[in-house]
């Protein structure tokens, strides 16, 4: 069963690159060009979103403000942050890809955040 991923980036080239890479891996991809449009999609869609990939630097509602709004949703999806300009600290840094990134880096990060946790056997 394929999972839904929402990609939020003001750069059309970046959105298309991410979309192509994830569709090739079997994900269903929704696209938004800013935080406002992405919030509307999250609120309106009936499909569960397994992951949101968001650029941190965008006109209007940037990635930081968008992340705060997503956290207020009843069941917020995890976020993967991307940026060519910022380098986040703390918890955000654990879920961050610096642009430009490769298809392999993207797919690896997405899989890590959308895969169910593995049971530890002793």
C-alpha cells in the first residue's frame, strides 16, 4: 500500500524533482507551493498523510511557521525539513536535508520517517 507524502516548496523545479523521485519509489505525492496551500490540503484531504516535506525558506508562511501550524493539527504527520539556506538546530536537525540532495538521500530520509519502527528482539 503506497503512502501519501505532501511536498511543500516554492520552487517548482524542487517540487518536481521530489515528486518524480518519490512516485518512482511508490509513494503518492501531493504538492503545495507555500505553507498556506499546504495547510489547506492537510485540513481538506481525507487521505492520511504519512509525511510532509517542507522547505524552510518560502515567501509568505515559511517552513518554521508552517511546522508550528502542523503541530496544532489533531494528528500531525511527521515533517522532513529541506533548505539550501538554513541549517536547523536541535530536533529539527535530525529530520533535515540540505539542498541540493540526491535522490538516494531523499528516499532514504523518507523511508526512515515513514517506515514503522522495527521491534527489537533479544
